[in-house]
């Protein structure tokens, strides 16, 4: 990737970020503290798409920070990637909330809100043109693959995503963090299998790309 191409993508992303920041199409656009547009390498081969920002993301304006973000970074490290090597974003750029006794509490984005925000996600995909999209969690996967997608049955499989980009879904880090005991071990095994498949897909020769495949260093103590 030439420096000129990288700079051009950075400019396009900054322009799109400014548009998203000014957007008030949904109610949450006026309620959020920060627009969480996305961040990462504009030339990334791997794009991670989650559901939507939570409280820490809303506070910082950055996707996947806090405990979920730490686990995500560990997951990426297991396939030899740093956070800076990938692009991370969500299906909606503003934090969806409901009123709660101790202030706003997270809620799932409504289909209409995801539809409102989809042009921003599509634009990110157009600009970055990743080799692989990894949807994190069922809502993100459904936004690409339809409402009948079942994460427990269909995670770990390859699908054709936007623009023919290889797309897979795996469990959201927050879901992994909620598991305990034997269920946690099972979920960790499944996520690790999915990550290895992503690593292998990224190692396939890509037309016009000369990137080296990432090294894999292990996740949750499992071997390759
Ligand atoms: S979630 Fe997306 S579409 Fe809705 S207000 Fe925020 S930026 Fe605009």
C-alpha cells in the first residue's frame, strides 16, 4: 500500500468521521456524549464490527475499550495482530441507551437505528476494503446476514459479505466475559477456532497485496 493511498484513505475516513459526528438522525445522536465512529489502520486487512458503543466507548469516543477491548486485543494478539493493525467499528456509531435508576443504561440498537447508521459502516468498508470482516456478536452478524442468523450454529463459517468480502461471525468479547466454568471453556475453544480460521484466511494470497501473514502466538493458553 503506497503512502499516497494510505493518506487518501485517512482523509476520506476523517471526512466521514466528521459527517457521523454531526449526525442526529437517531435520538441517540443527541443523547450520546461522543460519536464512536471507529479507529484503526485505514489499510487494514481485517475489519472488526461490533454492535454499538457502551458507556466507556461513549465516554472516550473509542470503540472496544474497557474489559471487552482488553479481551479483544488479547484475541487479536493470539493471531499475531495488534489493535493498530486492524480497523474496529460498530454497526451504530452512537451509544443506544434507556433511562435507568443510576443514569442511562445500555440497550441493543433498534433495527431502524442500525439502518440509519448503515451508510456510515458501508462507507468505512468502501474506503478500507478489508480482506476479512469479523462480526462480533449476533446483532452485528445479523446486520450483515439477516435476522435469521444464529450465532451458536453459524459462527465460524465463511459468508460473502458486502462487496464479496469474506465475512465470519464469532462471539462478542463481552459475551465471553459473561461465561463461567465449563461454558467459558467451551466458548473460548470456539472463539479460538474462529480466530485460527481468520488467521488462515488472511494468510491466503490476496491480489495486489504483499502483506506477510500474521504470526499466531496462542489464545487462552491453547496451541495452534
Ligand atoms: S447512530 Fe448513526 S445514524 Fe444514528 S445518530 Fe448516530 S451517527 Fe447518526
